[in-house]
C-alpha cells in the first residue's frame, strides 16, 4: 500500500514520518528504509532504520531513475517492509506533474513485492491534479 502525508512546508509531515518509522521499527519483522534528501535526520531515526541520503546519488535526476533506484534497493534486501520517502518534490527533478505516474508505479511495486511506501508531499490535495486519492491512504 502507498500512504501519503500531504500539506505545505512546515505542517509537521517529516516529524510525523519519523515518529511512524520509529514506532514501526519496534514491531517490524522486516527492514525499514528512510529516503531523505540529506543526512540531517539520521540521528532522529532509530539505528535499525536504514537511512538513504539522496545527496549522495546526484545522478538520480528524474522519476524513471528514482524508480530504478528503488528497484536497486529492493534487489539488495528482500525483507523490506516499508520504504519512507520524505519530501519527494525535493528529490531529483520532481514536479507535481510527475506525482500521479510516480505514485502509480509505487503502487505496482508495493503490490508485486508486498511492501508499503509512505511518501510525504509538500503540496495540498487540490494541487495534485491527476492523483486519485481513493487509491491511497492519506495519513493526515
């Protein structure tokens, strides 16, 4: 399943995502991955959560490459339970227009590999034209 945290900058999405990941790691039987733009959150997350800093992968520049990057993470760990993606619009060259296709692809990956995604987006629902919110769980 793909779960969304939506709202403009400063509405507490990252804090909520960190809390969700830290709570989940206590009862998780699989791996948790937290993808963030930089390493500033590394010490807010419990040590069992794998933190991926996208600044280290500057050649991931669009949604196709980002999906390939996610497949690479999956291929290295077959026990992934949840992938948290914080502020996707700050990664690579994502725009609001890329979001419907990107979320659809995450939904397929989620179904095929039995994992969840939690994605935060710095935008309001009304701004995300083309996203069918009935297909996703909105957490806030």
